[in-house]
């Protein structure tokens, strides 16, 4: 079974066609409105969705939802998943499964300014696992497009070191092997 549906293929094809027209304006903001609803609990609301974030009990939260840093790294994985699926649809590559694991490294002392620590995420590890009948070379090419075209990853690459690992059908594949 493939995760690339005919609707995805058609939708992506149509987006590329529409957005390729001269003079089409495609830059627009992404907005989330958030508010604190508890000691360490926040909610983000959009017209059709609400997402909750909380902190562990050890820092005054209720441990009722993922903390902001976990949602942040998850959003990187979400974006990579979507962009990979779109690239696969455009390039005719079928796949049965696609997983992204994102690990952000940061010094927690930085949130309190202890010893001058920087609160920034300084390193991101992005591991991708794909099950597919496509060749590793095809997957590497799609993943390179994904890395360049994901708004989340492209933005973060300017600020933090990003380390990548790729597994195709459970075998690690070097991204440099197919440069």
C-alpha cells in the first residue's frame, strides 16, 4: 500500500501549476494565537483546531500535554513529512511508510541565564526512515529536495547545525553517496 494517493498527486500538481503563473502572490503569514491558561499550560487556537502545551510537574506544570520544545521539534518532523510526500507525488515515487525523528539539543540553563548558557537549540538530529520499492538513490534525491524546500528546516538551517540520517527499508544510507 502506498501513502501517495491520487488526490495528493493531483493536489500537488495543481499547486505547482497555479503557483508557477507569473504574478501569483504566494507569500503569506502563518499565524497562531496562544494564551496562558494555567501555571505552565498554554493553548494555541485556530478557527478549527486547538493545541495544548504544558510543562512537567517538576517545573510547575500539570504534565497534561507536550512541552513547547517537544511541539517545536515535532513541527519540524511534520513539515518534513509533508514536503517529502509532495516531492514523492511530483516525482512519481511510491512509498509504504515514512517516519521522521527529530532531536533538538539545547542547554536548559539558558532559560534562566545561568552561567551565560544559550537557550537556543544548537543541534538538530533528523532521522528519516522510509519503506519503499524505490532505489536508495531516488529516496536520497527526494530527501535532499525535502531538506531544501521545507520551510521549517530551511529556516532552522540558518541558526543551528542539522545532522541527518536516512534509513531506506531499515538500511542506513549515506546522503553523500549520491551527491
